[in-house]
């Protein structure tokens, strides 16, 4: 496509899979009974994704427990009482707490990519969780015999391995999910936490060549779980200048749901570097109404007034179901919105003559 367009990651799971995952988590089912449902959901997701005309797809994260916890799911060195993240509607997500070292991933994201490639006929992007998000596993009180510094060294190595395995497996793009970026400003208005997060992620990214980083991107949004957000009240201007210090070639930026898109676009124009591709969000997964292609077209045209066409792409504001138990959006709704994104991006390209 003249203007590239890509999804973020997650697609709502079929209801029968969501129920099976609940039974598995509660010990009322076994992995062998759930595995065929995972496989069926991946096949169906890819078929429906390709039917939208999307030139780049994902597996919909059908078998991920969540976009955050996939590397650590099942680790024995975790306790359930870690950092909590509060959403605007009152619900809370809680991370686990690390209880012992050394820290190692149990699952790498290339395992999902390998399965998806069996069914896909178009390029696949693979989302991975940021090192900064997983750094929150380490408790403030420390871990006996395992310092934070050593933990961060282990974390950087594991995060690098996660990305590199996906690149080696042939991912079109490896997208680092950095939804905690805006939240960091909310937790620490001095922005020292944000600075630390950016620095930690760059420790990972510096292990890749410039050419490799053109195939790596970062996604930011204020959260999108059960049709609610955790940091939409944070001024985007407090995040974006630091965001563009991340050493990646692609940025996937939530924008459709912003009240003042023009102001955000002006900030992007000021801080984005010439070699950075900017994928602006033109679809709001939280909005229960499917956007029309014409609405998407107009959002793309608005962005084109600020972002040079060679740098411009489109995306969704967020994944449609980043946690395994999120049923706030239907599969039909998600694919309808994706189809509108693809069609609207094509309309904008025609208007712009590209």
C-alpha cells in the first residue's frame, strides 16, 4: 500500500476459548484439552485478518495469557502480590512479584510467530513486552541474594533474546509494547521514572544494528483494557519528546481517541526524527461504533498535514483484547474496524496522490 498500515496485536478471542482459558487457570482443565482451541483460534484469526485486506497481520495473540505476562507465565519464582495498575473505570490489573533469581523468560514470542507462519500468506508482525514493563516485577524491598542491578542485566539480555528470535524467525516488524510510558508520568510527575524506562529499553535496543532497528518498533497508548484506560488523563506532551529518544525505526502512536489530535500531531512533528516512521492511530478500539472508511481517510489527511508522507503510516490505537479475559469487544467488531482502517488508508492515499 502507498501508505503502510499495520495492526497493534490482540484480537478478541472466541468465547469458547476464553472460557477454556478460565478453566485451565482454575485447574478445571488441562493444556491438552485447551491446545486445539488455541490452534483453531489462530487459524480463524489469520483467515479473517487476511480477509480484511490488511497487508500486515498478527496472530491476534490468541494463545498469550496477556501481552505483558507471556514470558513469565508459569514461572515458579513469582508471587501474585506485585505492582497494581488502576484503570479509570475502577478495575485493577496486578503484576506478579519476583521472589528469586536469576530471571529468565519461560516463553519467547517467536513461539507464537512460528505457529502463525504455518497459516499466514502475508507478512506477520510480532509484539513483545518491553523490558521496562517487566522491570516492575522486581520488588522495592529487593530479592535476597539477587540485586536489582544483576536483575536488570538479566532482563536486558532476555528482552534482547526475545526480539532477536522474532527477527530471526522472519517477523515483518517486532513491536515493543510500551503502554507503561504514559503511566510512568502519572506515577512520577518528575519524569525520572520515564527517563529510567527509556534508558532501560535503549540498553536493549543498542544491542541491535541500525539496519535491525528498522524492523523494530514501539507502541504507546494509555492502556486499553475492558474499554477503559489507565493514563489517558496524562498530557501526551509529557511523554512524546522522551518517546522519540527510543532507538527504533517505527512508532505506533494512539491518536484516534485523543480529544485534540492536532495538538498531538504538532508535538510529533516537532520531536520525530527524519528516519522514524510514524504510524498514527486512526481506529479507537474502545469506541463501540465501527469507524467509516471516510472517517479514517479524514484522520489520515489530518496527520499528513504534520507528518511527511514518506514517514506516515496508520494503525489502531491499541490492541482489541490485550488480556486473555477481556471480552469487552467482539471479534466481529474488531475485524470491522480493521477493515475500515485498511479501506480508509487507501482512500487517503488516493486523495494524496500516492
